[in-house]
C-alpha cells in the first residue's frame, strides 16, 4: 500500500477515535452570515466544554456540492445514552456564569449567543447515525490530519435492510482498490439510527482537491464494462444513490479547544 492503513480502534496522536454515534445537524445559515457563524460556533463550543459533558468531539463542515444546506455539524458520542444525556447548553451557561463578567460584557455575550442560536435553529434538520462494524470497516491512514481543510465526500445508498449486510461486504471489497491507490485518508460506513436519512452512508475523506481529482481520474480510466461481478451486484443492491461534498471547517477532536482547519 502507498500509505499505512490502521483500524479506527487504534490511537492517532494519542487520541482514541473509536466512537460510534454521530448526531448530525444540517444548517441553513445565510451565506452572508457564514463567516460570523463559524466565529460564533467556535466561541460557544469552547465555552460549552467541561467534565459534565458526554460528547467526544464536535466537527463543523461547510457544504460544497450536493443538497441545499450551508453547514453540517457532527457531534460524536460513544453511545446513544451519552448522546441523550449530554447537555451542552447547561454546561455553557455554568461556565459563563463562573466567569463573573461585567454587566456590559454579559449583555454582549447574551446578544452573540442569541444570534448564534437563531442562525443554528432556522431551517435546521437532524439525524443520528451509527458507525457500522468499526473493527472491520473503518480505515484511517497515517496522513489523516484534522487541522487541514480536508474534503468529506458522503456517498448515500439505500439498500433494503435485508440486503444491508451483503451490500456492506460487497462495498468493503470494492473499496479495497481505493484504499490501495492512496488518494483517500479515511473511509467508513454509517447506518441510519434516527431521523430521515438513507440506510447507508459511506464517508470518504480526501486530504485535498488534487487527491479527489486523482481518485476520480483513476475510477474514470476503467470503463464500466470492466466492473467486477461483486461491484455490479453492489450497485444492483444500492437503491437510491446521491452524493454530498463538504469541506472540514474545524473540530475540537484531540484538542481542548475548537481548532479551525487551515
């Protein structure tokens, strides 16, 4: 292989990424307010951290191609119980209260949070997804770097529930050449848990647009007539299919504060 591939359950930079639950929020923030939203998101995510939280990491993505939303937030938890128990707003309020801000600063903080919360709420939608078989189907390379503006491509499939296990095995087989070519830095499937979404999402991470283009060229170089029998069967099972492309804006994964990707 061009790049060493390790399982999700291993440690990367001393941080475990063997987490299972993705609570996803799609936001309809006006483009004119996008920069302000990013600033406020970082600010209030940082203020909401504490020992009482059950969240493991917060990820913010800007939508690039596909559906009509502006941002996607992914909150990662170990379990559904952790996701249900989490109360970031309460922790944030307590943290801000403990700062003992002067009255004027407190008023400004409240005004900014109200702006952030309004941008968050208007036109948003939610879903919860679960990583599928992280021990065997989640791969990340040593080149994965959450501090960089990586691309996340989400392939959405809707196989029948009765076909899902076989579909995923076929997907795993078909994804091997993609991993071998070394253009991606991570790939893993998630399954529907709650909300309105497809049965299977395949999340593919690219370190750059150049890597994305290189992979697309490699795929396009082979005619469809050269699909393997397994690939043909996978696509026959795939059901409804659509794609989204997003750019990583920032995350607090592996950090005490939310770090904007560079």
